[in-house]
C-alpha cells in the first residue's frame, strides 16, 4: 500500500522544522542571557504596555469627535471635528514645551515642577511615560469642546486649548501626580487618591467647560423668554453611539494603562472599569422608568461615560461590588446635575459639565469612601473633598479669567450671523452636509430678519 505523501516525505519537513525550533530557542536564550537582563526585559515590556495604553487614550479623541459631532446640528459638524483635531495638536505641543516640566519636573515646593522643560534626553521608560501623559493632557483639553459647541470661535477656542495644556492642567496635575523627577505635589503628600484622573483630568476639564459656557452664554433659541429650556437636537444619533463605544474602549487604556506596569492589578482595574459603566447605564434606565420618562440613547451613552469617569479615581483601590455602587450612583448624579444646570440656563451641548465635572467629583469622593481595607474613613474622605474643592476653584476660577480675557482680546463667542449660518461654512469654508446647506442658509436668513 502506498503511504501518503506527507508520511513518505516526513524527513523533508520535520527535520527543518525541528532545526528551526532549536535555533530559535538557542538564539533567544543567548539573547536573553548575554544581551539583556531580566530587569531590562521587564522594562521593555512595561514600555510597550505604557505606549499601548497611550495609543488607546489617543483613540479616545476619535470618540470625543464623533460623539460631539453627532450631538450638534449638521451645520456645525465639521467645526466640532476641527476643534477636536486641532486642540490635541496645539495642546500637545504646548504640553511638550512647558506643561510636562510644570507637571512632572522636580517639585520641591509641592506646587509646580521646575525642570524638564522641552526635554531632549530622557530614559526609554520616561519617554513612554511622557507620551502617556501627553494623551491625558489632550483628553482634559478636549472636554470643553463639546460643551461650548455651535457658538465658540475657532481661534478663541484654540487659544484656550494652548493655555490649558501649557499651564492650567499641568499645574493642577503636579499637585497630585507631580514630582516624577523629585519632590511631590501637596495633595499627593496629604494622601489624595486619584489613580487615573477623575479629578485631575475629568473634573478639571469639566470645570473649564463650565467656565466656557458661562462666558459665551447659551445658543440662540436654547431657552424661551420664560426661562424654560428648548430642545436643540443633534443631527446624528449613530455618531453619538459610535463615539460612546470608542470612548469606552479607550477607557481600558486610560485606567489599566495608568498602572505604568504590566505586572500591576490590571485585571481588577479592567473589571471595575467595565462594571461601573454598565451599572450606570442600568441605573439610568431604571431611573427613567421610575420617572415615566423616555429612555434616550444620548442619555444612555452619557450614563456609561459618567460611570467611567466616576470609577477612574478608585479603579485600582476598590472592589467590583463597590464599583457597581459607584456607577449606579453616578447616574443619579448625572440626572440631577443636568437638570440643575438647565435651571441656571447653562447650555452644555454634550452634558460635559455633568459627566466630567460632577462625575469626576463624585468618583473622587467615592475613591475615599470605598478604599479597600479602609472603608468609610472620614479622614481620608476629607482629603478627597479638599482635592475636589481645589479642582473646582482652580479650574472654574482660572477658566473664567482665561475665557473672559480671550473674549475681550480676540473674541470667544462666534457672531450671531455665523451661529445662524453654521460654523462649518463661516469658519472653515467646508460643508459637512452639502445637501442640507441651502436649507440651512434659508433658515438663517429668515431668522436674521427677526433678530
């Protein structure tokens, strides 16, 4: 009986395979023992982990852009995308030149760094760490974009993005995460807990967004003469949902990547991140049913985001059951905060203040309440409250000064005519939806006659 071909020729393919395996094993063993130590291999592994986490955080920019673009009217879709694209570019450059030094440089005073401006010579691990922190700065600065959408000028907004990444964000971040090259931030020295940035990134971004919308005021027609809120619906719910998914995906890099080491408790962090978000959405659905209100996709996405924001501070120091509690309460915070802001005629297009500002504050307090092994410690909670208050004063206070100064010197709010016609056309000479543009112009001209 004739044997199959692969049996007849087994020597032809088995021998080279075995020789290749032996060669690879001997080469890798020699490489590991003769060229790299175990410590070096672990360092390279951690560098790869940090870079991967930073790449995921970078991808969150796409999530913000899609969510914000879908939340505005068609005539402003390009403008919102443009702001998200360029605030990262301008802010990233400002952070490299000055912000990184203020945040991570030698910090003997506890208030700001004094070294490593425009760094040119860092270790491999420190370059990776700097890249990761650049992505965090880009996240903080872009939060205000959606809140101020449809009526903020492009030049005014980008100037603010520069100042935020140059000074406002890195100085506060130095209080919590500073001293990488010596010293320590004053909040860190008190034991303030904010593992991945509920306050450092999200609340600072949220309070800056609040300052911006206060200075530029609401969109035309957002509130009736009697003060009641009118709905100005976004143009594309699909973009909102896709943006929410991308942000959620990137958040695993945001939180788990903050271990800065692949040997950290990454699994627990990822689980806490996920269950906080899903419990927030379920909580929102139950609240809506209890109040006999429609269950909205836009609010469901925002519920998941406030769950993610809230768990960011304590994702490494709490347990999944408390992560579920944190997420569930976060939805209550979202519902109450959005209604309160409308009462004060605060026009926040994407609810960034509620999600990031108030969500970050709640999450930071929760990190103190549900700290594993030290639950409900009033002393720890008081330090957390101090950090929340410091972020509010710093972010909102400096934000008001900055936005007002930009408004006086350069103009922050778009003209009423530009707002009516849409910022896509008036600021960028590009049309996101050409098929609707004539209708937009006709509506704008009709409205202008009554202004």
